[in-house]
C-alpha cells in the first residue's frame, strides 16, 4: 500500500514481445487493416499507436513499422495491440510458431505467411521444427517467388527460469487436453486453476500462476473473446500509466508524461475526470514535479489516453 492508500505491486520483470518489424506493403484505414512482411494485421478498438503515427490514417505503404500483438489463427491475422513507426535501417524481423515445414522447398509457414529459409545457416536450421516458437531476422527483399527470406533465428520463448509469481496475457494458440493450453508459445497447465469462461483456440486469456520448468502452472485463468475489431473508434478498456510530466498544453488540455523512457500523451478534458492527491492541481500542472498516476481510455484516434482519473503522488 502506498502513501495514498492505493494497493500496488512491484514487478520484477515485464516482457513485451514484438510480432513484426518491417515495411508496410498495403494499408486500408477504412477496413482497419495493413500488411507487413506479407502478414495481415488487424487494428482493434484498443490498438495503441505511438505519438509519431497517431492513427492508422498516418500509416503509408513503404513505411517501416513495428507491430505488437498476437496471431489469431482462426481469423488468419495478427491482432495488433500497438503499432509504432521505426527508423530506417532497422533489421526486419518476425516472430511466431513454425508450421507447414517443407524441407524440399526450404519453406515454412508462420502466422499464415510462407517464408523461405534458403538463407538460414546449418546451425539455425537445427531448431527449425514444426511447432517451435522462433524469432527470425528477415532479409530486406523477397526472393524470385515473392517470398520473404529469413536469416538468423532466435528462440521466441521467454526465460524458462522458475518464478513463484507470473502473469501472461495473449491468445490461446492450441489446446492439447482439458488441462493443457499453449498461450503465446508458453505451455499452460490449468489442472488446478480457477477458470472463468471457456478456453478455446483464438480466445484471449489472462493467466496468473507460477512458472515451473517453462510451464506456467495456473492458479487463475480469465477467458474473453479474441477481440478482432476492425478500425472503429476508441476502446472502453482502461489503461494505467505512471510517470512525470515532460510538457503541458493547457489550451488543448493535454500533457505528456514519461515513464521508463516512453512518452504518453494524456488528455484531461473529460467532464467525468476524477482528481486525487495533493501538492498539484490541474491548474498548476505546468509547474508540477510530482509523479502522476493516470487511469484512462484511448481517444477515438487512439493517439491519446483520455484520463478518467489522475492522482498526484507525493
């Protein structure tokens, strides 16, 4: 419990995984879709765009972007949670589960797209087996058949060390039994878990438990829909962020806070905004040096977090 009475927990490790980094070959703002390295990407109601893009309308063909999200096998698309522009010169990359391995043609399928591994070294090929969760560097041009060619590969798995407390969010990739799932490449044992909802392939889940020998032994599983959403307006999902002010625009009723080197734009113009804490006020934001804890929802264009609650933390 912090000084304001709010219950807080300190994470020992937070890991986010990028699904794609590469050039955009097609984009449809009206349909809420784009294509990166041959993979279809769907923008959801709660997809976040970094401040350099602001929205899908700012994305254009040939632009280099990184996409965070999960592959929905049922829909054949990556459901994006975050899309950001990146500087030119970055190495293209993909991450996912290898399927349809064809050793004669030296190809495999990852997230619905066929890739060539003709340029893969002999040592890297040893790990190339169906079902493996891997990351690949991708060459900057396609082969004569129009396929992207992968280079070096790395394991797509996180740390396999034991942890007494772990939490995982993502889509169910497969179900091997009534007690065994695979979520974002991690095996999950739900034999002793409290399960809310019905697990199914493609469903979004939040799993809490302990990590043991690479298996997440779940104590609680919450199942929701897969969340494929198209290009609609802002979402109703709440987000929380903490940080210190870096700039304030009083005319637009927006400010920017920085946390762990990442900037987030916050809108504070909602009529239902709740302000807590002391030491600063909305009127004195420009001179506030306190840490801010903000809860809010994405704006219609997904570029701003519209605050529903702001707490000044002494």
